[in-house]
């Protein structure tokens, strides 16, 4: 398997200013030293509760926020050391689809103008061929060519997300980061959009980083799953292992909260108590120890390393060997 993008020791601390001089008094440790690879052609999902750092990780890769430290290797380059200008070029290969396409589609532009703009920014298609290319893009996402003349508000949520997908596809990217891309849609529409993403992935050899809090969606789309808790990666494995043999107590708790596809199958119940602690001052040792029903002494003082527990399976927990 070929690595497409490699994140190493990524930290994203957001300063909190305070006092009369507006000095930095503290930091939100949104992402705190995480490393992982994304393989060419796969869908890697990041799951976890809100505030775990999954969106922050996606934004860091795109450099929508400047990370505090770490490296992000993509095609022999460290994205974090590129100039703004160089990064703009690379952005052709790295596209994003957000939860609410409405917020990212200009309401005063027609679909043609929206897609034309995407094509013009990266100059991927000569001007005279753009109209044809736009028709083709609309076809790829299952919209009729007449859609071109219409405005975003004239479409349903699912259709708007298709426009967002067409815009991401326009520049022939290698990696698409989907941040809660189907979370705002009805369940039946979700399945259609997920199936569309899968078929586009095969057709155009795309790689997806799929950020979602919804394990049903993640089960549908992923090849591998990475679970985050309070800015840390706690488990990463292929989808089957995560869903059938989850190792980390937090993953097990997340899974025990969703309905089982096969009700005959017994499922453990781990009910999490308490809220996610503050990422400003996260718990010592294992960050999950304040909520973990299996915590032992060492968990309070020593942070568990992410280590290999089985083939293609990594877990950060003192009680998993
Ligand atoms: Fe629970 Fe300890 Fe494992 Fe953390 S390291 S998940 S506290 S058992
Ligand atoms: Mg988010």
C-alpha cells in the first residue's frame, strides 16, 4: 500500500488570550501530537465526539489553520513548510467538502459560475472548454446540465451537496477531506451521497479523509477508522476490526451506544459517565482515565503510547496488549 499523505507529531494549540494586556494565558490543545498515514485510494475515517480534534486535523492538513508543530508529508513535500503560494498550487490536489454546502456556495452565483470559478482558480481547463467540463462534472454527480443556470437555493440539501462534490472534483484532486459531509442530510439521502462518493472514488482514483461523528455513516464508507479522544488518537484499524473487535475502552463505549445490525449478536454495554474534560487542561496520563471504567493506577500518571496490537491495528491503552 502506498502512503499518500503522512501526518507526523501534529500539534494544534489555539492560544487563549486574557488579562488586561491580552497576553496568551493558556492554550486549547485541540490536537496534541498525533501521527497517522493515509493510503492511496482508501477512505480513512476519523471519528470521535465533538471537540476531539477531528475537524482540526482536517483543517491542519489543508492549512486552513496553521498548525503549532509537526509535519504533513504529501508527495515528497512537507505541507507545513510550503509558502502560501506553493500551498495554493498543492490545494489543487487537496479538496474539501463541508457539512453545509449552503454556507460555502455563493447564493448570488449560478452553478455554472460556481464551477467555473473553481476551474479558473486552478486553471485546469482552457476557457473555451469550461462549459463542456461543467456539464461533464454535473453528469458525474448525477445532476442535469440545465442545473447550470440555477442558484444554490433552488436545490435540495442533497443536490447542494452534489454541487459541492462537483466543485471539489473540478480540479481533479487526489485527496478529498469530507468534514461531516452528509451529517446535515436525511438518512435516505445520506446513503445516496455516500454511494456517489464511493463510485467517484473508484472512477477517479480518489482518496478520502472522512470526518464524522456518525458511526453508521463511517461503517458505510470507510476502509480504515481512526478514533480520537481529546486531541489524541486512541485506536486505528481497518473497519472490520474496529467494528467487530474494538480494543480501546473508548471505542468500545462509542460502539456500544449504537444499534447492532444483527440483534442476535451480543454486544457489551459501556455507558460513559461525565463530560469530555476540557482540552485546555486535559487529564494527566491517559486522557480517558476520568471516564474509563477499566482505569488502573498507571492510567492516571502515564500516557499510553499507540502500539500495534494486531495486524493493521494500533491501540493506545495500558490494558490492551
Ligand atoms: Fe482506560 Fe487506562 Fe486504557 Fe486509558 S489506558 S483507556 S484509562 S484502561
Ligand atoms: Mg467538527
